[in-house]
């Protein structure tokens, strides 16, 4: 009986931590560091359409993120603008493997994002590839405070992400 009770408690605890994202809507992603006025965005300049950064929030399809469950607590992040064919990914080339970008969607561990609840409704984003020791973070260097990297996980406001449901439907 004790084992059954413990199993039920552990199951309920894991369900309480499970994230529920409405698959029918896109989300804006902002950080505690920059606030709701700046959201995760895809650069739209013709040459760098796979680069991501924080930009002033607006009615832009590159700021609308679809959160698709992949199982095991991981999610794929895609935008309305680039569609399901391009996912938020970690550059895999050795020198830049802490940089994030959009890349063609595939079965890559750098595109599998763990979205872990933190305090006050914020979340930490880590990848299956780089693990929990590195979190999606905003570079905190004056004018570069819009650039994103994977950085050592810690209690930093640039690593605390808020998912705000938009009014835009995914279908």
C-alpha cells in the first residue's frame, strides 16, 4: 500500500509540473530581464532570416511561436512566419555551439527544448543536446542585450522566459 501511495504522489507531482500549452494558439516569449515589451523574434532582412533576437513586441509573425510537444517533457519551437519547417535550434559547429538560430526541422537534440517551470510564472529553456547546465539567455552587454545564447544556468533574469498566449490561432 505504501508503494502505491508513493507512486500516486509522484505521478501527481509530475503532472503538476507538466506544462500545458494550448496547441491552437501561438505564444509570445519574453524575458524577465527585458520585460513584456521585447519578445523572441526572427530577423527579417532577407540575409539573416534564420537568426533570432529580442525585438520590440509587435504584430509580427516572426514573434509568434508555436509550442509543439515532442514527448519526454521536450518541445519544438517554430514561428508562424517560417512555419513548421524551421525550428529554434542550437548551432552545432564547435566554435558557435552556444548560439541559437532557426534551422530546418528534424530529429535533432538541439531542437528539443525542455521548458521547466520557475518562480512567478517564468520558465527556463534548455535543450536535450546541451542539457540543463546551459539555458537560453539574453546577452547582458549594453547594446547587445537583444542577442541570445546558451549560457551557464543560474538565477539570471535573462534566463527566465514568459510564455504569453496570443490571440492568433495556429490553424
